[in-house]
């Protein structure tokens, strides 16, 4: 069942702590907030005018960490720091302008994707080693006789010895 609060929190876009794309949100006709990534765990909310020139945080703007209910203090260089893993709401004159909500699903998906990439990299290394050994056999030289460890799906490990009889 939908509520008014659900409508207020409708999806408007996304921001990632993992890429350098700068997102911009219009606050009013003269002011925008830009979300700029610092690293994989932090970003800054910077304010710019309609000519894209940085300005101090407007007096009627407040950022709250909705995960722990604290008001976020601005950094000395007139920006709000935000950290991955927390949710935030930006208010103007007490009214919410936008929400930043961390998506745990995306973090879990990224971890699984990284694991698949590591598995693929290991498979590629194994194939490259086998190709090197085949080249040695074709040219009449001895390949290394050391066992190699291959990573298989579902975390199964298999030790493979290269046997060559021509």
C-alpha cells in the first residue's frame, strides 16, 4: 500500500560512490547542489549558482543524516560531506528537497560482481599458462612440471598436471 511518504520518496536518479560522474540537482532557479565523489566511501555536496560557480551553502539549507538523526555540519570549505552506508535528507526552509538513500542491494551486487571478475581473471591466467605450455611442447622444449591450481565455479578447486606425450 502506498502512502504520501512513499510518493515524496519516489526515485529521481542515482549517485555512485564508485564512479567520478558529478550529479547535479536544482534547488531553485539560482542554486544547484552538485554531488562529487571523493573516494569509494565519501562524497561532497557542493553548491553552485546558475553560472556553475561555487557558492557558500545557503543559510536556509540543512542536511540531516537520517540514519542517526544528526544534522550534518558543513566542512570548512562550504560543502557537506556524505559517507556511504548512511542516508541523508537535504532541507530548504524545513522542507525536504531530496533524499540520498544507500542501497545495500547495490553493494551486495558489486561484491558478487567483483568475485566473478576475480574468477574470470584467474581463468584467463590459467588459459594463458596452458597456451605457454603448449607452445613449449610444439617447439620441443619442456614446460614447467609444477601443478597448477584452477578455480572452478562454485568455489571448487582442481589441481591439474600438464601431461605431454607426443
